[in-house]
C-alpha cells in the first residue's frame, strides 16, 4: 500500500478523471489522423491544445516513476501525427498505472481517505 504522503488528493483524483476523458478523446482523434497521414506534421494549434491536457497530467504524475518518460509535444519542431500518438500513448499508460496504484476495486485511496473514499 502506498504511504499516505504519496497518495493523491481528492481534487487530484477529480482532475485526473476529467483529464482521462480529454486525453482519451485526443488519442482517438489523433489515431484517426495518424491512420490517414502518419507523417504529416501537426499544426501549432493542435500541439497547443494537446499540451493543454498533457501538462496538467504530467503535473499529477510528478511523483510517479513514469514521469521521467513523459514529454509534452514540441511546438517548435511540430511532431507528426504518429509521433503524437506515441507520446499520448505513453501518457495513457502512465495514467493507467497511476489508477491501478491508487484505486481499489471501487474507490480511490487519497490523502483525505487513505483507506478508500472517492468512487
């Protein structure tokens, strides 16, 4: 079991849930782009909007060992669709690991409720 001081807060869990839905949506859309044109670069607008989701996810996962592997998209070099899918996939895998670590069968273990509280 994780130590209480390493547990996420209730508000981090709520933010995590919201970001999971947003990231799933981005992943689905980017995957479709990647199927059609994998080597086409993203435009700055897409990179900015993807990073607006990736940055707070990275912040929630700051204490997780997977954090060192999580990079946001570079808006100077403009990654391709397939590059973006790779990066977003790493975020999704890290989020799944986080959820498995702190969520029991039905409730999340948080600083406020170390034995499980948020459904």
